[in-house]
C-alpha cells in the first residue's frame, strides 16, 4: 500500500522504520525499585566512559538473543509484542461477533478471519491473480501497456514508477500529483549497481527468486528463468537512472512541478493525459516529477524494450505485491528472499501476528479506534502533552542563547516552533471506511480492495485543500514522526504507555526516553531537511545566508562523525544518509536534558541505586536503543535506511555532550568524549 508521503524525501521523518530494528520503548519492567530501569541491563565489566551503550545495556543484550522470527530484538520489541497481543484480542473478538454488515467491527473481524482461513487460501493458490495476469498477457500494443500500468497503480501496485498525491512544496495548502522513481523489486538502486562479490551474489539470488515465483505461477523452469532475466534487465535500466538515497533527501532536487505540455516534452512516448484519465484524474493541470532523468529513461525504455518483455516485468510485480496474501508456497518463497536472504530472519512470524499486522496496515484506523478506547486512557494523553510543552519551553529558552544564529533567524525559528501542530494518541476525526467492502471469503480479494480503496483515497486528495487533521500512522504504531510540509509532531498511542513512558517511574528515565523522543521529533523541524520548510510547511528559505552557513558547518560535523562508525569490515554508516536522524538525536537529547534539569529546580537531587539524576537520564536514553541485530539486517539498514544502527544512536550523541561527560566523570581521551564534539542546540 502506498504511504501518504513522497518516498523520495522520507518525508515522514520517523524515529525509526519498523522492520530493521523495532524501537521506541524503554525497558521499565516491574523492577523492585520501580524507577524504570533494571540494573540487570548493565554490563559492569565495561566502563561508561569507554562504551556507555555496552555499560548500560550489555547485560540486556547478553540475556536477550534474537528470536528466530525476527531480524532483530530490542527492548521495545516487548512493547510491540504487548500491542500485538492487545490487537489480537480486538480482531478475534470482532471475528467471532455477529457484527452488522458494513460496520468497522465487521470489517476488522472479516479481514482477520479471511487471513486466518488457510484452507481457503491454499485452495485458491494463484487464482486470485487470474484477472491481472490475464490482462497483462493480453496486451498487444503500447496503449495497452499504459492502460495496464494504470490499472495496477489503481490497485496500489506501483509498477514502473510511483504515483500518488503530495502537498505542493511551494504552496502547502494544495495537494498535487506526485510521480517518483520506482519499479524496483530490490531495496534500492545500489543493489543493482554495486560491483562487490556480495552484491553480485545477491543479484543472482534475486533472479533465482523471481524464477521460482514464475514457476509457482505455472510457468516452466526454462521459461521462468528467461522471464526472470528479462525482469532484471528492465529493473537494472530503471535503477541506473534512479537517484541515490542521499540524493533523494534533498527536497530542492526532487521538486519539479510541470504542466501537461511540459510532461509531453519530458516523456513524448508516455501519455500522462491517458494515464491520469485511467486513474480517475482527467485534466490534471500540473504534477510534480520528482526525478526527471528517471522518467526520461522510462520513456526510452518504452520504445527500446519489446512489449513481450514488459509482460513478465508486470507479471512479476503483481506476484511480488500479492505474495504475502497467497498460498503458503508463495509466502515461503517470498520470505526466503526478503526475510532470510535480505534480513537474516530464520523463521516466519506466527500466522496470527502476520494477520493482525495486515489488519492494521489495511484498516488501521478502524482497528485503532477500538484500541484507544480499551488501552489508551485519557491521562496518558494528558501526561504526554505536558511533556511536549516542557520540551518546547526548553527549546524556546535555548534558541535566544545560540551564539551562531542571528536575531533575525532566531525569531523565525521560534515562529516555526510556535506553529508546530501537536498530535498525540489518535486522530480527532477517524477515517471513513464505509466505501470499503470487506468479505470473509477471500483474503487476497480483501487486500486488493483495501489497497485499491487506499490508493483511490490518496489520489482523491489531488486538487483539494490539505487536510491537516490526517495522520500518517495508525494509533497502535510503536513510533513517532515529524512531517515538514505539515509542520507537525505526531506521537501515536502505541508508544505513549508503560513501560516506555510511565508517570509512576523516575522522571529522569521518562525524560531520557520519551522526552528525548519528543525532542528528536521537534529537532526534525530544524534538521538538514526540515530546516528548509517554513512554519506553514512551504519549501522556503527563512535563514540568513551566514546563519545557514553556520548551520551547515555544524551539520557537516555530525555527518563526518557518523561516517566513522563501522557496521562491519568495509561498511560504514553513510553520514549524509543518516544526517537528519542524527541531528534529531543530538538535538532531541540536548533539549530533553535541558527540560529535565529545569524540572529538577527546587527538588531534592536523590540518588537511586547509586545513580545521580543526570546519570539516570542517560540510562533512560540508552535503554531505548538496547538491541541485538542480525548481520544481514544491519547491512540492509546501513545501505538503505536514514536511521543509524541502534548502537551508534546509543553512544553517538552522548559523546558530543558535555553534560554526559560531567555526569559520568569522563575526560578527554576517553572513547565517550569526542576530540571535536558536534553542537547544534
């Protein structure tokens, strides 16, 4: 299902992306002291000034191996497991209820029941795809190719390129069409182009995977192998014309609003007018083309690639998109490549977990509405809002003290901060699923209807005013995000609960955990991307030239710091790729620490189990990132994800902070004290 953001910009700037490391929880288990941190997490053989992450969480990592069905295991996986169990209660009760036709309960229950009906799924095999596969095989000219690409897009299958809606960067009150590079089956363009032996082998394995999928769909071994090579050739051509993940992070470089006449000049062999009409957007006056060179290559491929070759390419993307909802042979083969080969996961998750997650992906706000009623008390929202305001107050006090920023830019920065839209827990207005038909009889059909519904909902926004009340995550999600075009910070109910944030626990742990998360999202408004958007969410420079230069110098310091972190021999973090998240961590921690220190004024500064308030704050931060990760998953994250690995997030920003060094008595020359520290706020 297409997310409601441009993929090219990573526009929803999350604390982390699920699937690599499950994050956003503290480990405030039921300890005897009840202060929110278990000393069993510690590795006392390691000094905090040598490796604080290992000192704080080494015991936890030793005692928490990665389960077979996970690419990683973290302190927050427990919270996700808790949420899944609660969602399972809701879905199973809904499935057993005699709910009225068309109600949210009926849709949640029938969606879940159809996913759990393995007998029906096995009996269906590949038959649910007969319509799409037959239409592709029947294509006889380029017009038919265009029509079929449009038909797949309507179902949420983004073949050849991505197309959705987005806010206009130049006028954030408007929604426009947005076309971006895409059409690949591997994680990103570099997987097709790197020349090392591991990448070559991965490409060989990818072709073998496609071959097996075609065989499962009924093709002979010889034909499947030839089709797989054809798919790889087309995708490689598209990859060569695609921008890198680092280039995709530059909003200026990915904004090219073109008229219909300009689109014709860019891609003379692709009729955008016909495509728009086919996806129910006739007469679309202007569209953002994120990467013009990609679409030039796409246009060239339309004439250079025979129609007979486009057929296996489109068939592959239908199979690839549908595989998790088909019979077990498709599910297992899909998992063999994307789960085992790419992320190192040994086993599939139990079916009930996959089904609960599917319900959340497809009708998440229907499920989430019941979730917050049962598991998210109003007090949790009130406490979280109070902490957000405390963090904003700390930033408001900090900005005027910055020596590197002029009064003019300080004023503009405060104005942007004052304009933040704060969203906590769940939407004020729930999504309307009344036009989505869900039946108990076919899981694959339910997925198709849900993705078609969502794609239609996204495209229907084009040409209409922006709905600033909409959410980009479902309420049970264990994550948080900042959206620069909305200038909003968003914290779903999924993380605003014990043990991640517990008003009964020590304030230091809460501020080091949830407080730093809030500060992280606040800081995204002023990172290398967010700082380019004004208080209304427009892509507009509000900095003086000197201030921007000063900021860029500080950002470069963070970039170079993360370039030094080695994931494995020969692979380092890409400082440019993880720059925004690393600025978010450093800024968020600094703001949260200032807010915590402010909260201590006039209060006794007691120690707990030998730790001062300041030390406990940093323990709260470290336990958020406690994780074990498979090498394959770490490699995948480092290559494709704008979030650094957990161990680098746990230590990296602390090594820049004088407050951390003071709290633990670290001195110059210690590993946790950088010779050249980086400072933003």
